[in-house]
């Protein structure tokens, strides 16, 4: 069972799509959000959750004080689960966008700037496709933003964009079969 770990909705269960997603474990989410709270990246922030699945990451951020959270996924089952979870939790400032990540970023206006971007793409997403999404993110980031990419521990490090759209790797955290990559503009 997937649930919100802490905050105003702590302990509440989430609907998870029956196929096509692998929600971030409670242990990994707890560690991730402890780190983000330590960095002061939750209270009052603008958050984007790409490849949202059940919305566990973005909804955790909303539960812990994010001012706005946009949950983006294109899979029909994921969008249905996202809408049910948003409705059931009733957290303010949360919206669902039924779209693929790259087209969403290409059409999104750069304001408001994003303070935190959470990406948990499907393991089968090609590294080149992930690199395109990471490159498109740059125009939307606040100067002190943090980007977190969750991948399988067997996946290579993401190809961070350089030049005018650069993202710089800050750290890597491993939790069993999961690795979290932290980057900043």
C-alpha cells in the first residue's frame, strides 16, 4: 500500500495504477523528503512532478507545505489515479495535467519558476528521451531550484545538459535498487 508519509495528509492511502507504474517506496520518499526539508525546499515552493504515476512524490510535497504542485503523466490509468488521489486528499494548489512530459515543458510558460522538479520516469524510458526532458526543464527553473531524478540503481547516471541549459549534478543517494540524482541549474 502506498501512502503519504508525513505532513497534513500523513498516513493517508493513495490509489496506484494497476499497471505501468512502480511507486517510490515509503522508505525512499521519507529519505528524499527529509533531505528536501533540510534544504528548505518544501514550504511555500512551486513543485513539478513529471511522470507522476500515482502522484506519491508531488502529493508528499503538497502534504509537507508546497504552495503549488503540478502532476504530469500521460498514461490513462495514471491520470485516473492522480485525479482520484488529488480529490481524496483535498490538498490545496495541486493540479493534474494529462500530457507527456516533453510536450508539457515545451508549451508551459516559464513563470512561475519552479523551485523543485521531481522526475520518476519509467525504467524503460530511453536515456536520450530523459536527456531531452532535462534540457527542456532549464527555462522553467528558479535560480536555486533542485531537480531530483529517480532511477533504477542499474541505470546509468542521467545525461545532464550543459551550455545554456546546464544542470549540474549535486549528489547521488542510493537506497537498495533505487538511486536519486540531485541536480541544480
